[in-house]
C-alpha cells in the first residue's frame, strides 16, 4: 500500500540557548542551530517545550519572552516575563526548568462525563490548533532591551500536512 504523505504526522524541533544566541534588543531569534520552518499548509495540532536551563536576564528577570512563528510571535506562548510565577499550570514560571505546554493543542477541559461535555472539549481542542498559510519560521522573541543571559529550551511542534495551500 502506498503511503499518503497527507496522513503522516511531523514534528518540527527548535532549540534556543541564550549562551550561544543573542537574546536581546526586542528581537526575534532563529533557533541556535539554524532556522527551522514549518511548511505552508501545515495544521499545528500540538506544541510543547522542555526548558533544560532556567532563563535569567542577569538582573530582575523582568525581560519578557514569547514563542511563536513568523507573523505570530506569540502563537505558542504569549509574551511573559521570566519572573512571572505559576503560569501555564506549573509551580514555577513559564521559563523555569521543566516541561511546559503551549497554546497549541491545549483545549480547556469542561467538567463532567456526558456527551455535551465531550463535544465541548473536542471543540476547545480544535480551536487551539493553527493552520499555517505560508512557510513559517520557529522564533523566540524578546520584548525587552535587557539581554537574556542564560536559558536553554527545546520546542516540539507536531503537525500534519493538509494539502490546503494558500
């Protein structure tokens, strides 16, 4: 049986390391190892990331970071200060060491076990997905003039190719 490339799941992986990549001056940074693109027509179904080294700006950790793509720098994580605590359901902050979820593939959970609740959960999950209409680069964006001195994360973006090209 021939494989249908429109039915395969793909994972784009991007990594940023503040000790290597300049993360300052209100700019978007490509991945430390080079640009990673998600192709036109992709449907982003889920995204999550692992912070290996907690981020710090060398001062008061007021620098803000966002994870996204070309044209939507906060598609995965909206701009959040390094010092912000308890975001995204984790004990520490969004930029602390550990596993973190993003806005993509994170539908809210309605309580209950009836069919209406299940349909609401399915709808919420579907509305958190994102269709890409042009080749888009994975980006980590700083929204502060203060340089981010330490921090390392790897972003995983799961997607399928829809064949729906702009």
